[in-house]
């Protein structure tokens, strides 16, 4: 479900992650709160000239709004810490993701606005798997919504396949362009697929058959995203499997917050783990 009501203008959230591993201090993040608009990065080790730069783009899943998950540590900041631990270098984060219902076509339209940030990034995280899925369309499978929900009799496997085929070239375009801006430079390129936030969502009043049907739209979609990403040098965090099991029937449960869309603190931990499991090549 698309629930992106935060009207705040998206801005960079710069987070500095120090190398201090003192028992009383540990890893320190500056400006990790989503309400922080812009902070200059610094570390207690002095100059940040040798710091790695992580840039995230996408929708509200990587955005980590405190309105969605109060007090939660988002996976972008968590992943920055894991990169820091693996490389032994401080990491500065610019989270340029947006809490406005951003779709893949929308991101492609504005991608050039992020060129400078992405060209200068050592680590890039793309999170745009959610709002373009047919389950979240304005007219899913070509049919108007019924009381804000898809017209379930119109939702079928053939429609899911058509949607995957329609969006694959757009994902290819996205990943190819981002990778091209970093061509020849050692870069960690990462993306995430989509988890199923419909199964177990009580407000939707889905039957078991309808819940199984949602997996027909999420599992192939997520596989398509990962296939496209890998073709262009990205590592892909398979969140469909991590959240919902190999075939996608398991509810996301405690991995999502009350709106049943955005990741909970536990969900952010899982996403971070799946990203970390991809390794840190070519930087470590």
C-alpha cells in the first residue's frame, strides 16, 4: 500500500559515522533523525577527506520517517555503519529518498537532479521497489479501485506478468544510468526488492485466496528487479524472501509498522542484514 503523507520537502540528511569503538561510546551517528534537513559531516578523527560517501535515492521505504516508525534507526544509516566496520573508513550519508509516493517513472524523470551526488558516491543504495507495483497502481490491472482497494476479480497472473514486462526496461534504464555515472570507479552498488505488505493486513479484509494472489504480484516483481539490478552491476537485497519466505506467502508481521507498509525497527534490521550479506566488494 502507498501511504506517503509526509509533505516535507525532501532534503539530504548528512550523517557522519565515526571510527571510535570505545566501549562507552561505540559507533556514533550524527543527524540520523529523518527530521534533520542538512548537517555538515565531521568525525572525531579529524579530516573527512578520506571518508566514504553513501548516497541513497528512492521512495519512503529507505526514507525512515519518524512519523512512520518513531525512534527507528533506518536501514540506510545502519548499512552505513556496517560499511564503516567492514572498510575501517568513516562513512558520510546523503539520504535523498522521498516520502511522497515516488514511483519508478517519477524517479527516472528527476534522476538528473541527483547526478552530482551519485557521481561522487562510493556507495549507492537505490530503493524504488514499492509504489510502481500493480498492487499500488491507481487503476490496478486497468480497473478502478473499489473502496480504495483493487478490484480483486481483475487481478490475475497474466496482469502481474504484463506489469513485470512493462517495468523491466525502466529498471534497466535506471540501474544502467546510475552505474554509468560511476563507471571505472570502485563503488558498492546496491538496491532492494519489494516485500509483501498485503498479507496479514487486517484492514484489507483479504481472503486466503486473495493473499496468495498478492504474492503473484510481489514475487515475480521482486525477481525482476533483482535480475535487472544484477545485469548492471548492482547487488540486490531480496526482501521478498527475507520478509515473506521463498514463495512469498508469509506475512511481514512485526517487520512492518502499524500502517503495514513501512519497515519497523526490526524490519530495518533485517534489510540491513540482507544488504550486508551481499558483501562490500570492491571497497573491502
